[in-house]
C-alpha cells in the first residue's frame, strides 16, 4: 500500500471520529488543572515572554495549538482530517483564539524554510508512515535555534498482560459506551504499514531527532498528566493506560 492510500485511509478514520474525539479524556482538555499542567510543561521548554510562531503538526481538533495560542503564541495547525479541524476552528472561534487551520500533510508541511519558531506534535509520529521524513521536513521549516516538541508514549508494549488488559478494556467500553474510542481504528492493511502502532519508545524519538540534525535533545516525563486524566476515566479505561508518556524536545542549531 503506497503512502497516499495510507494517508487517505488515515484521514477518513479521523474524519469519522471527529465529532466525538474531544469527548475522550486523553484527547480533549476538560479541566483547568489539566490545562495548567500542560502550560507548565510547555513553559519549561519554550522561552518566556515571547510570542512565538508555532506549527501544530497533526493538530486534530487543536488541543495543543489552542492552548499555546491561549499562552500568547501565534499558532498554525495542519492536519489531513478536515473534519477534525472543523471542530478546532469552532473551538478557536468560541474562545476567540488566533489559530489558523490548514488541510495538509504534517509529514511534508508546505511551508518555507525558517517559517516557525517551534513545532509541536502530539500523538502523531506513531501514525506516520515515515516519521524520519517528518522530522527532517520540520527541521527545514524551523528557524535556527527553533524547537521541536514531541508528545508521545507507549500505549501497547507488546506484553501478554498488556494485551489482555487492552482487550478487556475494549470489551467493557463496548458494553458501556455508545462510541468506544478506537473500536473502529485503522484498517489492518494500514496499521501494518505503520512503524509504531503501539506507541513510540523514548530512545527511538531521540534517534529520530538526532538523525534529523537536532541538538540539545531532552525528555520531560508527562506521566503526571496521564495520572491527572485517569482520575476522570471510567474504571475499565484506567486498567488500560500508557506505560510511558513524555515530552521530548530538540533544538535546531544556528
């Protein structure tokens, strides 16, 4: 299956999930305390007192981009799913937040070199056929000393116990929920083409960043945010949780 076919399938999947995507605790930001945790995390890696040009790559409904816009940054979002971004546009309008949305391929964003001061990508690299290509393209469109921020984790470590927990959680979700998250998922032919369907290990994220030319690579543990989210999840979702959740950053040299 070629890249264009894979991405059409990916866009269709997220278009179908767009209407209820934000209802899931780990997707939308539903409380002020969670919002503050995200702001503190970004505050540790972005320079203070500056309004930065930020690209939200694979922005979906704009959870990260709109939060960064609320922090005073000028944000552009790009995503394959028009349906997801329509929700984001509505949220931006309701919050009077300056975020622009563009339908396009986050793996190969159509922007000029040096267009952005920072790029954020949450839960994206696992769903890209060629994540190394994405990092190389993001390096190109960042200005010198610009920052890339990857928010990733491990959802399925491949262990038998993890698989059993995920299967049981899915069964309970189908019992109690009208639209269980991930019940449809990607077609098997698409999922088999993705290099990290269970999530992106930290060491691989670091390798991708360094291979693309980024320096000063560092990692911030975000499991406290997952724990905050878990307190609002049904019991059957809490048994199926990430084993790793992190914010990894790299800087483009001068």
